[in-house]
C-alpha cells in the first residue's frame, strides 16, 4: 500500500448526532478492499480478522455508532483514560488521551451479527458540527488497535512497544487527516481568512500606489483576471493601534447552515479521488473564479507547484510578519510556579514574478528555546545550527504561514503581579490588583493596549467601587473591565506599576435547596446537607470566608461551558494586550540576509506583533488548577 495520505470517507454530523453530509472515495475504497482480501487470505487463522469491516457503513449506521460511543464514553470526545465506566473494547479502555481525537466506532450493520470496528476516525469539532475523517491504513494497523482495546493492563507499560503512540507514529496519514478535518471545519464555519501580513504605515509613493492597486485586484497586468489581493494589515506608527484596511482573496462564508455545494466544490478540488493536494481555500477559490487561460501558459522549464496555481505579475516585494501569542498562568504563590509559553508563526506574502526560490537565515533559535517547529510544504531546511536555521522555500500564492513554532519568552512575562478577591458577604467582594507592565522590556518594544477583565459568569454585577492608579473601568452584566493602556497611548521603553483596589456588588440570588426534613432550630431530627456546614462554621467564625465561598458555590447555578475554569464563582482575571516592535521569544529575520534566486530587485519588509492568548491571573486567595511536577 503506498505511503502518504488517502481518505476513504468523511462525515459531518450535527449536534443531534445526525449525518448532514458525507463523502466516500471509491478509488481509495478499492485499495482498502484489496488490502483486506490480501490480509484475510494470509492470516486465515487470525480471529481478529472478523473485526475488519470490508465495506464502509451507511450514514444511519455511522450515526448510530457515533451516538452509541457518546453514551458509552460519557461525551463526544470520551474519557481519554481508563475509568470505572470503561468497558473492554472501548476507546477509553486503551487508556491514552489521544483517543479523544483519534476515535473508533463499533458499527452494527443492517445485516445484523457482530459489530465491526471502524478505525482510525479523526474527530474534529467545529462550531455545532462534528467532522469525522477516515484515512486509509493497512488492515494490520486496525488489528493492532483492536488488540489494544482488549488488553488487560492499562496505560503504556515500560519496555512495551505495542502502544497507541508507536502505532500512530507508523501512520503519516493521521497527520494529513487532521489537516483535512481542520480545513473542512474552516470552510463550513466560514473561518477561511488568510493569515495577516503587516506592512509599514508610511510606504513610499510607489509602495502606497501598489498597496492601493493591490487591494482592488489590479496588482498585476495579465491576459486574464487575477485573484483579489490577500489580506494585508497596515502597521501603525509607534504609540498607536490603528489597523489598516483588510481585504481578502476569500469570500466570507459567514454563520449560516451548511453550504453543501461549497463543500462539495472544495472537496473535489482540494482532494480529488481522496488524495489531499492543496487544502488552501483561497487558492481553490481563485482557480474557480478565474480559471486558466491559454494566453498565459505555465513555464516550460519549471514545474509549477500546486500551492501556486497563478504566477504573479507586477511590482515585486517580499513581506514577513512574525506573530506570537503568549499564554500564561500567573499564581503569585511560592508552592506553584508561574507558567508562560509562546506560540508563534511566520506569515509571508511573496509578490515575486515567476517561480523563484527565497532563502534566509532564521536567527534567535537559541534564545527562543524552540520546542516545536513545523514548516509549510513549500519550505526546505538544508542546514541547522545552534542559533541559526537556514530556510529555503518556493513561495505560495497570497498570504501563507511559512512556519509555526512553540518557544519560551526570553524577556519574561510582560505583565507581572497578583489579583486577590475575597468575599466580605454573600453579595459583595473586595478585590486588589497590583501589576507591573513591561518590566525588562526596552524599545522598540511597544505595548499598544492592555486590558484586564474580571469575569463573573455566575453572578450579575450591580455596581463596583474603586479607582485605579491608571486607566479607566467599565462594567458589563457579568464582568468588570479595567483598561490600563488604551489605544493611542502606547507604552514604550519603560515599565509602569498599576494598582486597582475596590469592591464589587452582585445581585442576590434565590437559594435553591432540596426539600429539608429539619424542623425547628437545632432539633434532633434529620437535617439537610447544609446544616453540618453551617453548624461547623458558626462555631468557628475565623473561617467565615471559607464558609461563605462553600455556601455560595453550593447554591450557584452551573457555569456556562464558555468559562470552563469558573467552577467556583470567583477564580481569575484575564489579561489582553498587544505588543509590537519585536518578538518576545527572540525569533527574528534580517531583511538584509534574505536572498532571492534568480536575483531580482525586490524590497523586503519585516514586522512583528505579539498578542495575548489565555493570559490568566489566578485569584491568590482562591482555588486554582496547576500541573503537578515530577519529583526526582
């Protein structure tokens, strides 16, 4: 069976576990049937062969198997580890968290009889839809997983090669299937905007004219219409946060019911006969909208790659943008260390004629402490040093992500400090922020804005009292927002301290209790669940705050799924910010070191922007989750 990635079938289910779209690929399915026949003939005595399903299930059969798995595993994704509810033959019996993403279904065919195992199914949840992608694997891989589902021991035993991780490492089609699932998810929900590339706000006259003409689709002169220019954002001068106009090669699909015609068109173009070729929706849209002209043939001496269906014509330039996102969990506790990570990507737009090769040295690898590194298919990596990575690539069409990486911040957290909130009564809390911004960050790093939000998803805010040392404060129904640095008042070359003491009041809620059989005060009859807590804390008034928290959390309604960490009423504050001028990881590109072959005169522009991801300040007076560290 050939390597690479081939897709046997895919299904899209709604939140009622009904199949709303499916696509099967007969060419790939014939390969599966042939492989099954060969495997069964060579292993006639293997009892596991009967779990191999030679035919794809119908939509009702798959929907029934999906619903049955959800009931068995407790949720759409499942437990991921072996628990008391796990049954032999189920995904959670394998005792590996990857089974929340690479799942199996037990299919009960219409003919009846024993159930057949369908694996590996890539599960991707996007919006209200569940996307299942079934790649082509060898029957022996399916049998290996079936054995894992019936193994008596749990977890990956030391020295044992038969594990799910080692099995998946032998299947490159798993990675390709994840890419297919994510691409289809973006198409059905409309999230098909190309990566942002930032250009200087004050270009030359020629550059300004190119930007204007490019944004309306006349950046090149050709015998046929060219695709509309990809999104380019304009970077603002230091100290401002003005974002340039965004245009896109791709039509915004928006939030609407599943557009099956658009989906069929994307699948037939992106993965003909079940083999993924180009999953870029912008490229496919451009081909569909413009077609190909015999007056503009591809070059005869060079092979035109799938990621560049059209050749650019016009004024040439090369744009790079490093976009980093900082995720942090700040505890301000001696027993729990703060957590900080950086995820970044290098976005590129190459307005270059022909099919040139671009190369440059990527510096800062040693400072950034790169943990994960991946590249676009157009890139080649000829050499790697301690602090330098040579990158050579044949640019794709429009804006594209050249590289993704995970790193650490060489400068430390841009916002340090603590957040405290304690309840003085059931409906009033006193809070205190003490933050240090941009400590250790020097010019040209500029913080364009910084906001802190206190979410209260289970309480309704009625009022607050307090004046911050810097910035303004506003409230919504379920939150208090502190704008420390507003747009147009950036912070460059210095650090500042910001404090915010205050109180917040909430609307009283109606206590919902189970019927109680308690009669009188302090009677000897049966008491409800709250009585023990109230009696214990009444006798120990030193613990009044703990009593209030426990009492309120007992009576509060469940929290929305959008705030999974607010299992209590008051847990954290969330910080959002944007920093420009340089990367925080140390990753950088020197425009003077970029070379283009064949050599052309093309200006190279480089920009960076850093934004906050999940940047959390945990309440130091409350409960908080943290990852346990291994003891040596």
